């Protein structure tokens, strides 16, 4: 199960996608002329800036922004807190493998499993209550079950 970040620092809702093969082909095709213009002894930084700006332009021309979909629901605060405690206990048990730490980590794992199961069941019940039985409902149910 994927969780959202604990703090309010959410990643942006848009990511940039680049087709690097197109960038490579564009640089191979166009840059032979651009690179031949650069003298072998670079006296000023303007030549370097020109090449960098050309490469940046080629990358931007082969990139676009894609919306990122966040359809992950937040867990209740008590379940999130329990998961953090479980992760801490698991780290402690792996660093200091004593029977007490291992037992505590295992017990927290079981509690988290039960709590997440209850949250999923509650969400499922809410979905079933709000939907009336139509053909769209069956597709929605299939989508929820596949996730």
C-alpha cells in the first residue's frame, strides 16, 4: 500500500517526461555543425554557454509535462502513527536482533495488518453504500478490486 508523505510537502502534480532517444538523435544530427563551429582552443566562456543553451533547447523540445495522478487515500492518523512505530521497531530489530525487539516488531506488524485491513473494509463498505447497482457500478467495483 502506497502512502502519501507525512508532511504537507507534496511533490508537484506535474512531472516532465523526456524521450532520450529523440534527444540523442537530434544531437547527433544537428550538433555536428554546431560542434564544428567551436574552436579547438576555447578562449571565452561564450562558446561553452552557446553549446549548453543548444543542448538545453534540444532537451526542452523533446520534453513535455505530464500530470501525475494521486489517487492514494490517506490513512487515518492512528494507523499512520502505528506504521511509523512498526517501521522504527523493525529497524531496531534489524540493528539489535534481540528476541524482545523481534517480538515487539512482529506484534506491531500484526496490529498494522489488522488496522489496514479494517480501513480497506471501511472504504469498501462506503463504496458499496454510495453506489446503486448499475452497469457502471460493476466496472467501478472491478477497478477497486484490481487496486
